[in-house]
């Protein structure tokens, strides 16, 4: 089956051309003076600069000029790109989340700029600023088709500030040209900008973008034309050392320890388009803790990567295969291992390298190699983790990607089975993006190699989506053989053929408080090839989704489900519970109602109750979030999830709680404090993570991080730690 599903890879839909049509442009003039980014556009050079103006409304309509306009001017010299922005508003009652860098844009006033420096419609650099001068930067990949290709975890040095006036604010940015990657001699970049205006309840973009497309999508972009060709720029070598003093205690083992760790990263530029990253003894103690989730399924949950080393060009490594069922590379596997009790624990990374970027305009290269340490007490082997990825642009914006992954142990360990000595995966993907984003898709074929593995070691899939203003459709087919294995990937389960089909009809009422609404039908069906193609899972989802002009939402969903359990299973995950019997099928259904309030308000909330049958019993769930802002310095949030599972005797019933309050305080643009408390009786854990950060220099920080964990039932301590971490970004 695997060999046939993906034969579409090289020929299906190749006839979609992707030549971009741009009808807006502006000139970027060269100057011989330096502009100080104080937010005040009083330098005479701004008066003669060409501008990107005449913004279009994106929300609530996408067919008229923006009511509140924006004007963007750009200049450059041998070192920097200078940007001056004037943002017209209805007043000074701005909404922002905090003074902390790398803010989320959707519920606050801000403007964001997108630079497609290779003019390929696939990747872009993102820079944003708000009325208070708070900055953010990020990366967009995969054409900006969805949030999987959007991250603000990427960091680079640049300067900027804003100035507030009665009915507008101005911003100035100074971005080193070395912050971008681009081809020497380039004369233009594709460009777009999007803006959120909470006072006028208006989102706008420089290029007109239809609402069925993402506001950060890279299909609809104009041109910024440089007066003279760009030269060859030497990106400075960056050295980022750290020192971390940690005191910790494992209360179960009664082992207090105090350690000093030293390590760091080096960023070495290779030409204008590639970068070599080297890490030695990396430490991620300052990274935000994962959000806990309630898991009522038989499968593990995928959590996002937050470690800075893995973020840059992460799409080049992590976008192969099917993200939900057959992702061959999942960077969070590196640095995580299983102990003798099968618990996931941190596995020290000794060091590693990553080479990534553009070889030429059409070819991207990614190479990653990391070595993890052994822990003989916990039967953890030292492993070398390698991935090589190539991505060649074809047919305009589409691309063909190839990869090789190798996880290998170079030493002999008595506790390690022969089949665990190595695991290799190779594959090819074809990613389709049409010229107007109406069609996009993915077709892939992967094969794994391991000691004494069987011949069902293939994974393949095909995905095709049609997205127009009134209709949205996709078909997703995935096959994962019973012998397919990717130790560095995220594979929920093997021995499946799965189809997911989605039909959506979208309506756009005129002169109504209802901005848009849609009806959706979404069946997901899974079979087991090794069990005579027995149907193992079926989920039929129907929904009505609506969005109002005040940004509130109401959604109604009905699920009809079937699950066949080959093995016994306890959905409550309670110690000592009697699991549901295996080799039996279960039919159940549920209905849910979701309401989200206007996220622009100082107080916003969302609530989603759900009720229905569950396996051979019943389930009632309620999920909610609340947000409260005391602008601009304090942001409070509370997430809550409650599941009441009632199963017939002798099976266990349970009340499962997950409660997560969080407080963020930004004392200034350089001092931040956040505390997250997470209570989960399913995980038997009450966790506290409190982090104080002082950004004393650009991308240089002092962190104090306190972690505390308790057992829920006995309220006895589990683990406690205190970190003092100093990191400094030095350009050479």
C-alpha cells in the first residue's frame, strides 16, 4: 500500500504554476547617515523617502481601503535597513498584553512587517512593534499556510521604538542587514505588512488579502526595490556563553545537589545565506515549562519545541511527513530519554552542530548532529543524532524535499537490545503550493531501517486541500507500516491506514453582526492492515462555527465515535483502576458548545462545555480560559479543564482536574517576572514555575528560575530547584 499511495509525489498537480503577480511596489533609497530609532520621524531623510501606503482592510471586510491608514517608509545604508512607520488611529486607548518582547499580535495594537528576501513565496523574516515600542521578531515558513509555519521564538539583534500622539503613533526600526539572509546582488525583496487596530476594530494589510487566506501568508506580497544592488554582508560571529548555578533536591531519593554548569553557543555565518550553529553543553533551564494537558487517549501528546537552538530553520527539519501521525523528525526527542521505570526524563546533550540556510535561490540545506550523554545508573545509552535535509524549489513555490535521519549508539551496552543500537529513516516529500493558495498539498514516502526489522517499514501519505472564499475541502491519507520506526520522530502508532476528509461551506453575511459562519463535516477513519483491514477508529464530526464583527465566536460541534480496543485501556489513568476490556468495540457520541469573548477587551474569556457518552459510560467536560490585563504591566490568566468520567462498575469513574493560573508582570521593557502554577490530579502533580528575567543588554539575560513540584493526593514535595543563569550575546 505504501508504495502506491505516494506514487503521486512526482506528477500530481505539477501543472499548478506559481508565478506571483505583484501590483504594488516602492523604492528603498540609500543614504549616508545614521538614524537613531527613537520613534520620532524628525530626520530630514524621511521626507524624501518613498512609502508603502494605501492599506487594505482585511477585517471585518476585505474589499475596501482601510479606514485608518498606515504609511511605511524605508531607507538603507551599508549596514542597516531603516524603517519609519506612521500608524493613524482613532485615539490613544491602545490595547497591549505587556511590555515583554515577542508578544502575540492578535489581541492587541501593533504592526508587523514581512520580508521575503529570496522572493520565493515560502520563507520570510518577521519584525513587529507596538505603540509602546515593544518589539518582536519571528520566522514564517511553508508559505505561511498555517500556524505550523509561524514562530516568534527566533531572536536577532535590532533596535526600535515608538512615539504616541493624539490620533496616531510613529515607530522607527533599525535592523542590521546581517539579520536577514539574502542573495548577493539582490535588487528587490517581496514585502507585506499587517496591522491590528483594536480601537477601530480593524485589521489591515498593505497588499489586499482575501479573508480565507492567512494574514501572514506569503502569497499576496508587493515589492520593495533597492536603489542599488545589495552587496555581500559579513554577519558577525556571535558567541553566547552561559553560566548556570543550580541547587536542586529530589525528595523521593532524598538527594540534594548543587552544581555549576558552563556552556554556550556559537553562530558562524557562511556567506549571506547560511549559518553554522555550534552548541556545547547546552542548558535549557530558562525555557518556559510545558503546558500540562489532560490526556484521555491511548496515545502520547505532541508538545511544541521551545528551545532556541532548534528554532532557526526548524521547518527544514521538522516539516516532513504527516505532522499528526507520521512526523519522522521531532526535535523534542533529542535530550529526552526513558529511565528504568519508563518515565521520560532529561538526557544531557553534550554538544552539537547545525548547518542551515540557502545554498542558492532554489536549494535549502539543513544538517544537524547532536550527541547525548550516557547514564549507566538509569540504563540510558549515549546516542548520536543526525539529520540531513535538502529542499529544492520546483514549479514556482512548490518544493521537493529529501532527508536522512540516523540515531546510533557507538558503544556496546549490556542493557541495550541489538534492535536499539541504531535507527535510520530516509524519505522524499513533495509539497504543493499553487500561485493563489487555492490548492496546497503534500505527498510523501518514507522508509525506516533497523536491526531485524520486518518488511512493513514504510510510511506514506497524500494530502490535498482546496481553499476558496466559500468552500474549503481537504483529503488526508496516511499509511504507517507495523515495522516503521523513527526514534527521532513523532509516530502516534503503527499499522494504520487513515483517511481524514473535511468539507466546509463558508458564508459571509452582509450588514450583519455575524461576520462569517460555516458548516463543516469532518470524518476520520482508521483501519489496521495487519488485522484484515479491521476498522479500529471512526470519528464523524459535524460543526457550525461562527465569528462576529466584535471578534467573539460561537461554535457548536457534534461527534459520533467508534473505537476498537485491541488491548485493555484505562482512560482515567488512575492507579489500581480496572481497565476497559480489549478485543471489543465501543460506540459513543458527544455534543459541545464553545463561546469566545472579544479578546481585545481588558477582560476576556472562553468557555466550552461538552457532554455525551464515553466508551461504555458517560463524560461531562468543561474547559475555560480567562484573561485580565492591567495595562501595560500585568497580565493574568487562568486555564481550567474538568472531566467527569462515569463508567459502570467495576470500571473506575473519575473527576479529573487541570487548573493553571499564570501571572506575567513586566516591570519595564527589560525586567520580566512570570509565575505558572499547574495542578493536575491525573498526573498527580502540583507544579510551580516562577521566572525572573533581566535583559541587561540586547539578547543577554540574567534569569532566576524557581521550580517546585508536589504530589497532589499527599501534598508531599517531589522535586525542587533554584537556578541562577547568566547568558551574554557577544558579536565579534
